[in-house]
C-alpha cells in the first residue's frame, strides 16, 4: 500500500479551458502541481495513487467543468487474465528484445516517436514535438524513471527500434507515462504488447499494479484500456474493480468536478 504523503504545503493550480483531445465538443481543464523537493519520488507515488499523472516535473489530473469522463486506471498484475487473445499478441512479438535504459533521450527514439505521431495522432498536442521537446519530456524528471526499448531481432528490420516506453517506478507498481511504437505493422499490436510486457515485468518484480493513465468512456483512443482485466478504476477516491459489460461505473462519482483543495492561483 502507498504510504500517506503530506500535501499541506503543496500549491495547486488550474489551467485555462482548452479543447478536449478525447471527446469532441468538450473543454478540458487540469489541476497541477510541481514534483520537486527532497522526496519528489514519494510525492509522485502519492499523487499517482490519488489519480494524478506525471509530465516532466509536473503532476496533473483532469478538473473539467461538468465532465468527469476521465478516470484513472490500473491493472492488477498478479491477477491478470492472460487470455488466448493476449497469448497471441505475445507470440507475434516473441522476436523482440527488451532493454531497460536510463531516462536519457536519443535521436533514434525521437524519430520513432515522430513516425508514431504522424500515423496515429496527427492532430494531437504532441504533433509538433521537436527533439528538444522530447529530450525535456524524458530527462526533466526528479523521480524514479527509465526508458524500455524493444528491438526487432530478425527479418529486414533486425536491430531497429520497434517500440519504447517511458516508465516511472512507484512503490506499488509501474506507471506507463508514455509509450509509442513502429506503426508499419499493425498486426503486431505493439501498443498492447508493451502493456502486456509491463504486466509481466511487474509480476516478476513483485509489484501489484501497472498504472495505465486515464480510461475515458466514449473515447475510442482511450477505451482499449478496459480490455486489460482485472482493471481497477479510481472511483470516489477508492480503487474499484471494473469490467465493461459487468459492474458499471457511476461516472458522476468518479472525479470531483472542482477540486476544493486548490490553494494556488489559476493559469
């Protein structure tokens, strides 16, 4: 269990409204705070457990007016259901090698990310990312983080980078901050493979959870996360088992619309 972390001295801020990247016609706002100080890693643990996500040295979570569709999701690694579907995905990628690297950006990673963004997220907020931006995303971190690289070991692309993931190591699991992959061979399902491999890594290390970020009901981009069962969602401050088609989530209770504990100004 994640230990309590004192937050009384933190300053939280709200972003200005902006178009929602997941649900058409809606506006998003985020509440955020800085991840710094002598125990940034402990703070990241506590805030991730409370539904925040990390971006560089910032922790943020949705705080949208009249919408709480974004819900934090994590997989229970030890109880994960390795179905026939997932065994096939692992089999199709059995020729990939895995290596853990320090949180240091490389040009090879960046150009793979560019191909991924051009194929999957041409209108997303990262579409114009530069090498300098990518370096900041990877290297500006005061927490326990690393890059996992997957490479082809056979065929015409042998030695090339197939996928990569920026991952935080938490007290109770692994948090997938951002992952991207070679879009040329969709039959491999490299995005799903990356999650499956991190579930296996978590189990091997004795971690109970793999944090996947936000599951968004009604969003095709984010809906895939509910396929990884057993899944838990952060509902009314409690991590709650959830299965599509089974137990239903009361979205109105999922996240507070306006955080009451903001003590900083708006930006």
